[in-house]
């Protein structure tokens, strides 16, 4: 069950860019760390040299989600020395649509009043009751935004139309909890693609593996390296040279997927992978099927694989969890790539005897 809203929101902040071109933190509630302020300044587009305006970005840092909406100030009577500002929300949950809607309302309030006090009132209303209502700025009701909807918002069909049979590489990497890095020069493209990938392993429904907007910054990379498997989005092409960061690198600009040397053995493709790849492509190319039906087809195949794997397990000595009986798996005489995949899947699902 979803936590009540009071548990989800962590904080709100305001960053302004003035007529001198300086971007500064102006206000936040409650207080935030210097590390988090630096991170969010980096993420909002107001410190960029390229002057590109990204209206909405989101990502995750050390288990806190951030959502940033940025607007240009035009002919405002209350914000005379401000050219742009960003409203930042931090929260415990992944739900871009929910927080995009709420930050848009906060932006309208700030444009009208030019003071954080009115924004604070709306923030507290949502924090305590999950709702803020206003005729002029729009209403926001937290429970209108279901987490499951956020999980299904991306398009698996788009991914398959770009990568075809190679989508099975992404499926395999996710099943084995590998490190996936995604690159494209446009953050909007990176975010749309990365947010969809966890749906390929729907049985886990785990979006905590998603880090949709990462800079090649020491603090961020250190935080990323504490995660076992992840999907990390970058807009810096230099990430492809960082072999320490990935097992699979997806270059969206060139539609290329690269498997790193150290992951090649675990990611060896065989007959089973071909079967899965064909199933994914056939399902995604069916014009009568929605994205959620494609996810369901992949999920049923995944369940079949996991049920098969479970048949080679036995209750461990402590009687708590099931572990893989490697001899039983070997006796099945599967093709080497299938056996190899099932073994590494057992490792990812923590079914190996330690």
C-alpha cells in the first residue's frame, strides 16, 4: 500500500537566475544539505552554459528523488530582477507526473506573488492533507497519481522499435541486475528511455534502480557505485569511456548497445535469449497490443523462466530460503548459454549457497 503523502514529500526549494546571469539558491523548506544544494543547482538548467531550457527534469540521488520545473519570467511585476527560476521538490517516491503537476502549480503561485510564503502554504497543505486547491492556480490531489501509472507511463514499444532483437540484451542485463548506462545529448530523451526500462522486469516492480539524470561528478558516481545494479542516464558522451561504470552501455544517439568485456561471460546469448527476443519483438510489433499488454507478455515469459529455475532449488540448511542445486541444473544438460544464464540469474535472485 502507498504511504500517505506526509511520508513521501521531503522538501521544496527555489533557485533563481537574476539579470546578471547568476543562479542561486533563494529558499528551501525544511533545510537541506550543502551537498544536496550543489547537486540540484547542477541538475536545474540555470547553471548551464548552453542556455537550453529544460522545463522538467527528474532523477534520484542516495534514495531521494528530485523533481525540478524551470520557467522563464516574462514581464513580471513582482519578479523584476529575475529572468528564470526553478522549483525543486524532493520526495521518497518515483512519480514524475505527480510532481510535475505540483511544481507547475507552485510555479504559477510564485509568478503571481513573488514570495515563497504562498508556495509554502500549498506545500504544507499537500504535505499534511495530500491536496491543495486554488481556482486561479489549479488544484492538485495527490491520490490522482497512482504509482503503477507512473511505472507504465513509458513505451516499451518505442524501445523495441529502436533496438529490435537487441532489446533482449537489455532484458538480460536487467534480469541479472547488471549496471546499465544510457547516453543521449538530450536529457528528455534519456529520461523517457531510462524510466521505461524497469518495466522489462515487471515482476520486481523496482524503480529504485533508476538514476535517470547523472553527471560525471565524483559525489554522484560514488553514490552510484554503492548500488549493485542500476540504470543510469547521462548527457555526457564521455561516459562511454568509463568502463568502471557499466556492464552494458546504450548509446541512444547512434542506436548502439555495447556489452563490456567483464560482463560478456554472464551475458552470453543463446537459444533461450533468441526465443525471448523473438517473443518481445513479436509482441511489441503487434499493432493491436498496448504497451501494458507487451509488458504482460514479457512478464509471463519471465515467470516461466523463474518457475523453471525454482525447480532446481532446495531449501537451504537454515530452512529460510531456497538455494540453487547446481548439480540438478547440470543434469538437465541445457545448452551452455542457457545453463550459464540460469546460474547467473540464481546469483541475481540470491539463490546461491554462500
